[in-house]
C-alpha cells in the first residue's frame, strides 16, 4: 500500500517542448497529488502557471523551484495553509510559452476601398507577416485560452487575423498615401499599424513584436494605368538614343527572319517609333498641362489674356490624335474633351 501511494505522488514537474506550435500546455496530473517539496523546472522561454480549483494562483519564471509554502504564497492563501503545510496537494499546472511566434500570416480577406487623390475610389488587397509573444500569462489564460489542455498557435492566428484587416484599412485612410505611392510606404504604414493593433492585443496579454506589410495588390486597370504612365515618361535625348538603337537591332532580326532589306525594314521601324514617341510626348505634355492647370482661376486668366481659345483648340486636336492612335480610351477622351470645351 505504501508503494502504491508513493507512485501516485508527482515529484518532478516540467515541460519538454516537442513542437514549436504550442502556446499553452497543461501538465498531465491524471488526478495525482503533487508531493510537498516537488521540483518544478521552468525552462527559458517558458512560464509556469498554477491554478487551484480553476482559480489563478502563482506564476513561475525560468529556473528550478522547490514547491513549498514559502514560494507558493498565493496558492498557500487560497488553500488556507495558515500554519505551514507538508502534505501532498492537488493543483492544475499549465506551462505557457513566451518565446516569439514568428512569420504569422495576415491578409485582407476582402478588398479594402480607399480614396485616392488621383485615381478616385479604388480597391486594394494587402498581405504580410507579424510576430507576437505572450507577455502576461495570467491575463492570457483568463481572457483567451481558458481551460484548454493544449492551445496551438494556429488557433490564435485565426483570431488575430480578423483584428488586423480593419486596422490596416484605418491606418491606410489616416496616412493619406495614394495608391500609386503605397509600394514605397510599406515600412511607414507598418510602423503606424503596429501601435494601433497593440491596443487591441493588450487586453489579452499579447505583445506584438513585429508587423510587416509584404505586398499590396491593385486592380488590373489601375496597374495598367501605371504602366502607361511609365511609358509616357520615356522622354529625353537619352531615351531617344536607346529607342533608336533598339529599333536598329530589331530591324536586323526581323529583316533576317522575313528576308527583307535591313535598311528598308529599319526605316519603317524608325518611322513607327518616331510616331509613337511623338504621341507619347503629346500625352506627356497634356498631362503636364492638366497638372499645372487644375486651378480654374489660372485657366480663366490665361483665356482673358488672349490666345486661350487657340490653345484649347490645339489641345483638342492633339487629344483626338491620341484617341485615334489608341493611346487613350473613349471614356478618357470624352472626359478630357468636356473639360477643355468648358474652358471656352
């Protein structure tokens, strides 16, 4: 009988982590009694949490602890051990991992609408990663994990993901960053979202150690517009020389492929390239005029000074050429035409 009782006493309490995905793990007591003076080992990146009949008691940090009334003050009070205690006792023991959980994924499940000063109201999607750790085991146990024997990081990740998307949209709206400049502001947006998100994590005893935006995707039509803008910017003598050399190389390749005279083929290509360059330059000029002429008062002053009507008619002619060349859509043509006619 004495041997049976001895085997039922728990003398060593520890958690040897076999997986990096566990946040909380309950020590399997199997209704056994913990021996007075038992050895509790809490390893680095762990915390030990004792509960008495579901009520939170003492927290133990890394190190080796001998369980006596002297180092179990809260548990001693809960069990009313007023005059010392040296008998086996029952208690639930949880281990909480407080190491960093890295590369947790977040993303916007649905597109976020933002108001862009240039493109208007557009949709975007965003994705990234973040790192967390448990900084307050009592608070985390009480407010989130509850009575689970094992809590995996994937379960926590699912919950946190629903918190991040609204905060990203809020931070993006407050930043005033345009859709065209968002790629250059990943770090600043991440720095802004981090503190906002931390306020939502504090009630759960969770610390956000890193927040990062990995990618932002724009609608296809907006990306196509950005590509067109980059083409328009191909101006200047440097670019003209490069385009001329490119035309010569392409002429040699194509003439050999089709058995044509290289010089004739090159002349045709150069002519097409020059036409394209002229159209690009006209479009660039129109965009510059639009950026510099958004102020209605300045436009009216120019018209009153004379020559305004001729200038507008010239712009209308260039606008028509751009439409015929397929460089702008019918919708863009109609919109710009209406703006120019309104100035007459």
